C-alpha cells in the first residue's frame, strides 16, 4: 500500500456537509483533503433544492419571518419526542445560525435567501406556517469556470439527457459555491474517483484513512481528525434488505448512486455504535417511462388507491409522512400499498399534466411504456391496474362527495399550510399563512379537491422511494462518533446521512437533512480545530 500525504483533516464525501465542512476547516488554515468515490462532487445534495431548515438564522431575520429559535426548539421537542436526542437538537439550532453567519462572509456563498415552505407538522406547538427554510443563491456555471464540470448533474440531466442549464440552482448552486470557496482557501485538495476502504486506527484513535484510486491503495493521514460525510447506504441492496422492514434493494432510491454505506461500514469496523438503521428519508416516487421513480412531493388532484382499490391517505401530505404511511400500511394491513396507483382524469391531466406543470403535455413515452395507463371508463381502468372495480368506484364516489363540499372528511387534504402551498401551482394565490377554505373558483369548492369525473381516466404508479437512509453512526453534539459504551472514538466524526439523524424518525421541515449535514460538519470542524462549540 502506498503512503500518501499527511493532512490536518480528511473529509470522506463531497456532498453539502462534506464540502462545507472542508471549507470551514481549510478557511482556518487546516490542510484539508476531500476524497470522493465518484467522478463528480455533490452527492445527493446536488439533486436537491438545498433547503436548510435554520431557525433564527440571518436570512430569516432579514425577511422578517422569525426573530429567534425558541419556538423552533419547542417544535422540535414536540415532533421528535425523544429526550435522548434533545442535546443534538440544541446543537443543531445553535450551529445552523452561526454557520450561516460565517458562510455569508465569504464572497462565494454570498447571501442565503428565505423561501416560504411551511413546517411539516401543523398544529404542533411552535410550528411555523411561514416556515424556517433558507436557500443558497443561484450561480452561473460560467462563474465557476472549469470547476462547473466537477459538479454532479441533476436527475433529469443524468437520467434523460436533458440540457445542462447555464445557471446552477438549488443543490448544484450550493455545491458549486462550496467547491470554489474550499479550493480557493489554498489549503484544500480534492481527489475524485477515490473510494474509502478503511479507517487507520492507532492506540484507539483514528489517524487517517486508506482509500483506493485507479486500483492502487493509499493511506492518507489526518493529524486532527477524519470527517465521514459520505451519505447513507440507500444504494446497498444487501444492507437495505438486512435493516428495512419492507422489500427495498436501492433500485427505487433517489439517492446518489455512490451511496452504498462505505463510511458506515468503516465506522462499524473500528467499533462505532449505530442507530436508526431501519429508517430512511422515505418519499413517494412516481414511476417514469424509464421504469424508475422520481421523488413525488405532492398530488394536487386525483387519488391514490391501494391493491384493494381503496383510498388510504391525504395525497398532498408532506412526503416523508406519506412515505412512512406507505411503509406502515404495507407492513401491517395485509393489503399491498407498494406500489399503489395514482388515479386521475382528463380534467386533472389538462390542469397539471403529470409533473404538476400544466404547460407540458405528457410525452408519448408515458403511455407507450405503460408508466401511464388510460381507459375510457373506471371499470376498464380497474382491470388495467388489477384492482376490484366495485371498490374503486366506491372510493371515487366518496372522494367526489368531498370534492363537492370542499372538505375531505376522511383524510383532510387541503387543510394544512403545507397542502395550501400547492395552490399557487394550480393557479390560485396562496401565501404561507393562507387561511383556507375560501371560495377559489366558481366551479371548484376547493382547488386541491377537483372532482374525478371526466373521461378518459388514467393511472400512474407510486412506489416507495427515498432521498437517502437516515440511520448511521451514533454521534454526540459535536459530531464525534461514539462507541456502544457512549465514549467517543478519538479523531472520528460523522455528519449527514452517515450519522444517525438528529430528528430521529421524523422530518420536521424542509431542509432538515441537508441542514443537519452542514450543521454537524461545522460543529465537527470546530471541535477538531479546538474552538468552542457552545
């Protein structure tokens, strides 16, 4: 095995937490190496909108949305409902606002902006209908220069060959900015196509990593510490079958293809404890003509039915909750809910198309591939999707009765601030604190409950997808990896989906996963740099 160079910090993974953590370290004069398994940086963050759920942060103060984070603390306590994770919640809330203050001093990061995305658990004390999510500003690919080629493409570009945009938005903007900021410190080095093999352990302390690149194994030493920020194990079929209650092999995941749990297994090999390995950031996935799903955030018309032809959920419910409901019902009812069927009509197709954009007609490939099924009657559609017609007809009649009154008495679709956020997509004004119901259209009692009565009828397939696993190495408030006895493994830190989630089994608000990744990578670097984190 070749002996590589020695660094102060080695970061494994180049998603949001990895690159931002690397920047924070390098900006402090620490010689920092980032190793990335694939040929592009960005991980799953590059696929995302890069929301950061950061209560009390400067962008929220500038927008006049929130003055502090105490209500958010109350909210977190209520939705997570796990006193063993309260120290992690406090660390997260403290780190998020401080990190943004620091990043905004760098010209590459500029100023983050507030985006109105309501908290996901309406009615819980401290919940905000205006939301607490901020986003990075866009950046032109030309401004990044040659570095733009290193940033992972979006899912449409990777999977379907869509044209690469000239302006990076969301996750790609965050990654592009973080990469440029990191490399321009003069203390940062990036190695792509470099896979973590194991951690170097001396006298109980992690002192570096061994990695493989081009068939050659090399050891890289880390004098201060190693930060594992390499995503989860969502693409590892063996681990998913081992830990998850429903049949998943990673094929349906929307996580980065390189996320196979290398960092998780390396941590376990040196004695790390784990938690929440049966969990994931579950989301519904709408199956596309290529046979694979894309993360589906909310259904604004039509209904979802299970294998028995019955409606079973508020289809516009926050995606993590809808995903978990698929898991629960599939596991406990004896009725197939994975996959389920999204049933809608021509009215819905004309208004929203498939992806929620009424200006786009469905590509013929949808029908040709069978991803979208079409029938002149509900009875014919029931036969096409293999559900009892009587049950499907009954559930459609029940839904249409709710549509007529504008009140979904069974599943309450359209009643929460999150649901109402989708009103602007279907052509109606909707602020983050809109008080619905109110007359919105002369022919619809509620725009999120359009009747299902206009032939022809259609069905698409919804499966259980995810945006990453959320179980991983157990860590403390400074992201130090812990042993089963509660002691820290010296020199080893973990953030993002390599670590067990701060939020436990719930998803409090838009930007919790990436927000956690950045916040705990930040606290890890402060700790290994010898700075106070409290």
